[in-house]
C-alpha cells in the first residue's frame, strides 16, 4: 500500500458508519449461536450506469483501510448498548468489544478494473456477525467510488487521450468527504486532476486551478498595486512596470480588433495584471466575467503580450458560461489573427479551457477542448449474501483472445479448476438459454486476494496477487483495461453488451436452487 | 452550541478542503496588497430545488465549526508551497501561517429557516484573503445540507405530521461523510430518524432499524437455536419454547388463511424466530423475501401470535419490493381478519412500513403509510462576491401579516433602517417592473449574527441573536417555519412563487450598477 497520507481520513469511515439493522441482525445471529459461522457476501451491480456496457471497479483501497482499522471502541459499544434493548445480554457487548477483522478475507477486482454486471466487485468472507457489520460501509465505499470512476472513464473516452480533464465539483459536492471521494475517483477514472487541494494533499491527486470570477469582480480598476514592476523571465535586464506596458498593448490590441480602448473593463484588466504579477509564468485569463469579445479577450491579449515582451508565455484562457463551443471557436480565430499581426506564433495555439456543467453530450460537442465536469451520476450496487447452503463461493475469470481483446467473463464455483488458455470451454451466457463454446488465448483471474484473515498482503507476499497499487498506478491500469475493450462494448450509447457467462456447474446449481424457490 | 460530540467530524472539513484557484487568487490578492481589505461574500440560490417555492437553510452549524477551527497547519502551508510557483515570495507563506478567522464575521439565516431565491443564506465578511479561502468549503457545507433538508421537508409535507419517516440511504450515499450529512439533514428537514448509527452517535439523530433480507436468507430452517426458550414479558411464569409455539400457531394461521402448512418458507420462519428471541419486545417482520402472502405474512403472524401468548406485542411489518401500496392494503386486510379470528385487537392496526426507492410521487400514493426515502436531489448555490464599490452589505427582513403568515422577504442596504411593524413600505418585487406597498404586522430580521470576528457568540451574549440551537431544536424550528407558509407557497408542484422584494434604495443601486455594466 502506498504511504498512508491520510491518518484522519478514516474518521468518517468508522465502525458505526453502518445501519442499525446490521447491529440488530448481529444480535440476532449472536442469540441464535451463529456469530462465528463462516459467511460471505458479494457486491455486484445488475446494470451498468449511464447506459453503457462497462463500469470501473474502485474503492478497494478505502475498503482495505476500513477492514484493517475495524475495531469497536468503548464509546461505540456504549452507543450500541444505548440503542439496543436494555435487557440485551451483556455477553453480546463483550463479544463486540473483542471484535476485529482478523478472520475476514477480502477478494476483489483490482482497483481500476473493468467490471461487468453480475461479476462481483468484492467478495468478503469471515464470521457471520462481523461480515454483516461490514456490509453497509463497504457498499458505501465501493458504490460511489465506482460510479465516479466510471463517469470519468466515459468522459475520458469522449475527450480522447490527449485532452486535459479537470474535476472542479467541490462546491457542489455532497459534503466535504463526498467532494474528496469525487476528486479522487475522477482522477482514477481518467481525469488529469482536480481543483480540490485536500485530494492533492491526502491522496496525491494532481491539483490545478487559476482564478474565478470573484477575483475579477473584486477589482474596480482604481486599485494601485503596491509594486507593478516585473523582472524579465530570464532574470536579466531591468524590471518593467507591467501595468503601464499593458495599457500600451491594450491600445494596439483594440486598434487591431476595431474596439474602443474604453470598452474593455478596467477592473477586469486590473485583476489580470494583479494575477500576472503573482503568476507571470502561469497567467491564465478567465474571459467571460463581462464580455468575452469586447472585454475579456482584449484585456487578456494586452496582458499576455506585455508578459511576452518580458519573455513570459501565458498558459491559456478559460470560458465558463454561454455557448462554449462557439465562443471557443471565435476566440481561437482572434488568437490566430493577433498571433500573425504581432508575430507571436505560440499565441495561435494557446489552450482554450472550458467549464460550467459539462455533461457527456456537451463534451462530445466540444470534443477537442479542455474541460471540467460536474455531475451526480447513479449506480445501484447489490449485496448478495451467499447462503450457507451454497457449496462455497464463486470465482470469476476474464477470457481474452490472442490479440489481448476481451472475449467474455466467466463465473464458476470456487472449487472448479480455472479455465485454461487454449482449451475449449462450454459456458452459458447470462440472459440466454443456450450455451456456447469459447477457446481463450489468455485467462485472467478476476478476484484477487487483498486481505487474508484481516491482514493486507505485504508487498513481498508470495501469494499470486499484487500489493495495493498507488492511485496513479490504478489510474494507468484503468486506461489500459479500457483500451482492451472492443469499440462495440466501449461505445457510450447503445453499446453491445459484454457477455458474462456461467460455467456449466454453476448454471446447474443456480437452476437447482431456483427450482427449490431458494433464489 | 450543543455539546461537541464530533471531535473528528472536522477531519474532512479541513482548511485545504478548498479549490486551488482560491489559493492562487489569495496569492494574487496578497501580491496586489489587498489581503487585509475588508470583503464580503454571500451564498444564495436563484431557483428553489424540486420545482418548489421554498428551501430550508441548513449547514450553519458545520460552517460555524469550520470557521472556528480554521487554521493552516505547517503541513498545509507546505502543501500549498508545493503547488504554487517555486519563486513565490516566502512572506506569503508566513502570512498564511498566521492566518485565522479572528477577523471573520458570519451572518446567516437560522438553521432550519425558510429560504427563498436571492435572499442570502450566509453572509461572510472579513479580510479578503481569508474570506476567499472560506468560500469553497462554506458553499460545500451549506449547499448539500440545505438540499437534503429541503427534500426531507417536502416529503414530510406529503406524509403529514404523524407518519414516521426514516432515512435509510447510507448504502447508496456519496461516500461516508455524504451519508452522515444526508442522515443529519434529513432529520433536520423533518424525518424522524435514520438507520445510520454514526449519525446517531455523532449528531444525536434518532436511529431505527430491524432486519434486512440477508438475515432471512441466511437461515435455511435446519439451524438449531442454542436456546429457543423465552420468558414471559411480565417476567413471571415458566419459560416457553418459542420455536415450538410458532409451529403450533403456523398451523392455525395457515388453516385460517387457506394455505398449506408447508408453503411458508422454513428458513424465513427460523430467521423470524431467531430475531424474536433476540428482540421479543421489538419484533418486526420483513415480509417480502420470498412471497408476502404465502410465506412472509403467515410466518410473521405465527411468530407474532406466539409472542402474544407470552405478553409481547410485535411492532409491525415492513415491505421492501413490488407494489407497496397494493401489498400494504392486502396485508392490512389479512391483519384485520386474523385479529378478529384470534381475538388480538392490536394486530388490526399494527404499523406497516414500506421502503425501496420511494420518491415524492410514490410517497403521495402511499400517503398514509410509514416510509423510508432515498434520493439524490440537486440545488445550485451561487456565490456572489460583493464588490468593494458596493456601499456596504445587504440586510434581509421577513414581513408577516397579523395572523403570522409570511407576506414577503425584503432585501435592502445594511445602512437603511429596518422596516417597521405597522408602517407602510414601498418595495420592488424581483422579476417585476413595478413596486408595491406592504404594511407588515410583524418584521423579522433574517440574517442573524453567528460568528463575530471569529468568535461564535456565547449563549450569554448580550447581542440580539440566539446561541446555536441543537439539531433537534432546529428541526422543530423548520417545521414551525413551514407551518407559517401559505398553502399556495407550500404546494410542491407549480406553487405560487413567494415574493422577494428590494427596497427602493437597493433597487436604485442595482439599476445604477447595471447601467454601468458592473452587474
């Protein structure tokens, strides 16, 4: 596991972050003498979110951390005692005090894996009582993380691999930790970073951001900067009064654009100058506070060209309202003519960033622009407690063709031998009544072992599984996984459904149980 | 402020829970010599969520806590230094190290107040630099809390004051803290409680819950309870084998209902017995794991009647799938005939709880049943940084008729004298071109002072404002506020819009600034 940067992060994910009915059921199991019985539950989903054919599995790191830290403190047990019947056997609370996850094993898809309906994201086994208490928090940790990661992956597919995607949703997030989770898993799913500094500090998410409208509107233009002087980028030569140079450039720019020199807003220009003085190497203009064409753009150009004289190159502009595509195109046109007019070639291709409630449709329209995204997607995870009558737990494998492309996923009984590369296999695709045969060139086991009897595996573990990767590693894994999915399955609307199939034995078992009314 | 039960609750709401652009802007202000300039921002919304005409203000407690604890630690400043330009003046970081909210003042609508478009929920004033850093976290804390509280208030209006409403959404919540926030503010908005134990432990939200399907499916019916004996409720008399009594009652119930005694699922019955042994005084049956009519209901009745012999009264049943209304009606019908047949009158009116994705429409259909609710509503809050050129900040008043009914809200300049009860006032309703006059019988100031120069007011403060109420007090205040809203404004669909008006002076100022292109 990567260095633990977030000692306080588990504060909200404490053992009592669970539903009361989990605790009442725990008492029920205990009273029935079943607390130590071995149980297992699986988390999976029935339908992919957003109408797609895939999801990304995420949240595993948080689950491992939660399981590792799980322990009821005295205050927790006292609270439980206060909400359970007063005549509850004190021995039950003794049992809770001694509870930990030393008997719990977690198998899961690696963070950032492609996940398909019916294939478990997470399998948790251990003593019935403790596994029951884990159900709600683990659902909560996996469900939202996977949803956000999937959303990000879809937007990344639309934008293509090169464009910069930033998550700026903290203000609208569902509480502080909702924001932290969204920033973290947007990055995992394929975004380049976030404006959320806490996600940077605690989770290592790259952070980005420049300025907002409030900065611009806070300047009236009458402010006198305490020090308007700026040294050249190379560090040599005299310092120059940037504010004065900007006024000179404004006249030239307005002349070229056919604007009156009084039209661009003074306060906006003062804000740009103040920002450029603080960030001469990272000057970005937010153009739409007043009028993009008549104010934001000429003010930006005046500052950018004044900086250019000193050897600094502005990093771009941002549009945050209105018809983003049209404005971006018009702005690009202006950059081209100004670049030619004043012989500043880099200005021609300076990045134009856009933001403001960009959804998939808008992003598709903008495709070649830099974007930020906010949204509240949904995916419903299902928990399926395996019954003790089921002969063990399920295993899942991904079958691949000789070119590395994904063929289908197979669910089978844990005790069955794994599918073998090069050998023909008969499987029963879900949702159909007929079997098919498949001869995979490669076979990947899907559910890896992450926590065995309460201990996360150390990096040096001899087991056939990896140590928990870093967030950035999981992000790269997610993109690599997506690249192996065929275009028909990767399509965001009306995709071909990716097949998940059952082994003959599992199918026969399911049939048997269904006939008995047990499923 | 109520006793601080949540010392760790601020973990996620740390100073760096803000957007990077707030920090870059802070550097910009500092470089421009404006860090200490007095500034103010307001949070308000432009449209009520869910198509209604009101919202509830919430999140103030969290904001006060955040402001009170705000302080950049060394690690925070170091992180900032790592993401700002390497040549940033070290004096800026010295400034950050010394930063706190001792100069910050917070005015806000009391927690649980009715809020209308354009009326600030929160006004924060203080040194420009620190106020800028507060903007994102306070938006984040107020926005989701108010949204959830409003959603809960609407559902409470549909259900009426008597029905029990429980929030059960933790599994689907947006991360752990998203769940904690939702549980807390659902309660504030009018719910009776939550299944989320952490909300109970940390925030004092009443918790409730019994059992889930997983408990029932974990029993096959072959389990042997270690101790099937139960003592009578009154504590006197011999202990009785509950499991055996349940089998006897099952025959009678099946005979009455015309069912074969083999039809009800054995495992379900074993689960009910196990639960009843643990919770004889709080036995609730979850009826829809197999078949409500052919299994869940007869099994429940057998256990409830066996308990009844021992003097225990079951607390009710729950339905969690299918057509909830139809099933509830059928179930009620069965309760009536069984109550008559076996002379157990209380059984006739035993509560029937329903759950499973209940939205406003479904709740309206169910109106007279007990429900739980989950959902992901939206409300967009706007931040509006007041410009220094504005002559001071705004004040807001609520005008009431002689019967206590709400007439309209008035926004005016802070320096204007407040409206006087009994005096005619000319105001300009927003969205119209004409003024109107109003003569309020009562006038309430809306924005109370909660934090003055960084210190929350002590309960004994001589100021004209209350100490922060407890969550339960705010909940009561919310219901009282809603009761004063006229039915036309309280209507959930196509309501009459509640008027928010400007004073003549504020309107004149807005006109002037608009004409100058400054708004």
